């Protein structure tokens, strides 16, 4: 199935170089979870701060087992500071 995977800020460095801006289209198995994507792209756990699926926040305890659906847009942000 196809999904869109977006990374923001310094996490974009973990995407392949052939990406379009900060997003890539992925073909994944129907059993793929957010945790699988984090592992697949070697994202540092401490940098996976804000996770949204189709604009809906996914709480940290649910991420390892949250199974994705066809057409989902997964977006991940690192912790951000500023002011």
C-alpha cells in the first residue's frame, strides 16, 4: 500500500536524497506501524517528538503498534525550542 512520509527540521536528513522537499511516497506492507518507519529510517527515538497521521496526534505509547492505512500521511517533528 502507498503512504506519504514527511520529516521536518533536522530529521529531513534521514530521508533519501531523491526526496521531494521533506516528503517521500512509500510502498509499505499492510502491517507497517509508525515504529517500523522509525526503525527503517534509523530515526533517533529522542528526536521523534511529535507524530501525526493525517493531521491527528499519535501519543508515544501507541506509536510502536499503530498500524498505517492506505493513503495515510505520516508526519514527524523533532523537539523544537525557540521564542
